[in-house]
C-alpha cells in the first residue's frame, strides 16, 4: 500500500486554460502604457507650439467629454478587432477542416479539459473504438495497453528488434490523433509487398524507429503521440517483455498449454485460463499513477483473453485498480471472439475475469442488448445478454452497436453510455 500512497502523492496536473488572469494582466499593462503615453502627449500639448492642423486632428472643436468618448470607442474597437484576428490566426492550426466557429472550438476545448479522468485498459480494435468516442468528451484520458501481442507486424518487430509490440499502441495513437486525416492514414498504412516490408505498417516501423532514437519505448510512444497531436496519454501496462500462455481444455484429457497471444485463438479448444511468462512482472509506474488518480476505469472492450486479461494479469495493475476510488466498469464485447469466447454470454465474460483475478474488481457491467442487427455477409455471433449477477454487480444494457459494423461498438454510443453510468453511480 505504501507504493500506492507514494504514487498518489505525486502531483499530476491536467492543463487548464487560465485565460482570465492573463487577460486582466494584459488590460492592466495596456492601461498603464496608455497613461504613460497620455502624460507625454499632455506635456507636449502644453509646452510646444503645434501647427494649426493639429487643432483639427485632435478634434479640439468638439467638447472634451465627447472627444474622450470618441477616442475611447475607437480604441476599444481597434483592440477588439486585433485580438479577434490574432486569436483566429493562432487557433487556425487547431481547427479541423470545415470548422470555422472559434467560440465553439474554445468552448469544446474547455469542456474536455474539465472532463472526468478516465483510464481505459485493453488492446486491439475494441480499445481504439472506445478512445475514439471518449476523446470528444474529455481530454483527461489515459489508455493502458497490453504488451503481449506477438503476431503479424508487431510480432516480427518484437522478435527482430527486441522492442515491445507497437501494433496496439499504433491503433490507439491513430484513434486519439488530432493531426490531419492524411497523417493518420499514413500511420495506419500497411505495406502490401517488398522484401522485408511485406505486412508491416508504417506506424509500427515509425514507433520502432522512435524507440531506437530515444532509447526508450515509453518515450517513443510519447514522442509519436506529440507528432500526431494526440489527446490524452498512451501507456504500456508493463515495460517488461512477457509471453501470454493459455491452458486449454481437451475434452476431458490432460490440459494443453499454448504459448503466444497469436496462437491461443487457433488452438480449437476452450480456454481454461491464461497466464503470463514470466510471472510477477512490474507494472509501469505512470500507468499505476493514472489508475490511482482516475475517476472512471474502463476494462475493455476487446478480446477477453488476449487483450483485457493480459493487463490484469500484471499483479500491480490489478492491485492498483482495487485500491483506486474510481468507478470500475467492464464493457463486454458486442460479438464473440472466435477461438476465445465461442458461445459466451455476458455473464460468462464477467465470470472469466473473476476466475483469473478474483471478485470485487468490477463495480458495473455495460453490455449491448441490440440483437436485431441488419443481416449481411458477416458471420459473427453476438454475445447474448444473459446475466444473473445483477444483485452483486449491476449491469447496464443499451444499444451499443455500430450501424456499419454491427459486431463492433459505436464509439459515440459507448462513450455517452459510460459517462451516463458514471453520472448515475457517482453523480
């Protein structure tokens, strides 16, 4: 517990705008400067003999009170006009294409900075969908990502260069990026061929190169995020290299063991449990601090055994979640994960988490109940909304499906549902 207190004791400041104090200081400075100039002009007016034209330039044929009002109004108009266009020039770099309302832009930014401190834990496309929706409502957003991926481009870079797998981090960066859409597409671009490049994505290579330049994977993610103007932070659950292993049920025979996150869904047998090798790895300190300071902790969505649980199997992560005062919400997948959760209900997902890390880690469950999705070519089976743990762990059912991809969560629907759950249980 001492480590948790030490982490909580470290201040983490979320940026605010502080506009009012600097505006007042600017007004005070302009007023002081104006008084100084006025004293000089009065002295010149009294001591020097000026040409007759100044009589008309200074409007001396008008009563003094009216002159003061006219010059004051002109000054206010000029200052307002200048400040408006200065702000427009400075904020133009932050505006999206087609967005021209500066007031709305500033208001939305301030609202996001005041949003709840949210920590999302998982990996894969599920986590990136959640982040894509949640970033519109809060800037105080932290993604904690699994490092157990060993397949595809990420697995090759992990084996060949010894870096942590960058694939899930790349997806999160793309989801949270404020950069031009072309830059995001570039980060997600996957090379279709070429010796040594086939199957690699540009973003994975970029992060791997950044890790080599900075000498630190965590710093590489931070610098990559800065390049793409990411809202929030993206952190690994651990900086140590781990392998995800699974114990499988083989129809009453001896249990089989499979090594490698990419190999587990291919086994063809039900999963009894998953575990990390080596065990007892240390969690990332920044990830623990974010968990302890969060107001809302979201587990999932994502592959239950290969995206969500690998983070919770880092003992210190699970301990920090228990110690945190945040509301802990588990978001169940919309569809089953072939090779992992075939035939699972919402309740089966929750029981699997409790079987691995014990009860008491989840406060609320959020799950989809829209089973009437349009038919199409997709073959996914939706997770049935069967749940009998209501008295112990409340559940919130809602229509969370994406109209274009009915086996996935709609980012905005999910974000709104989670914020409503937070308001209801902690409001």
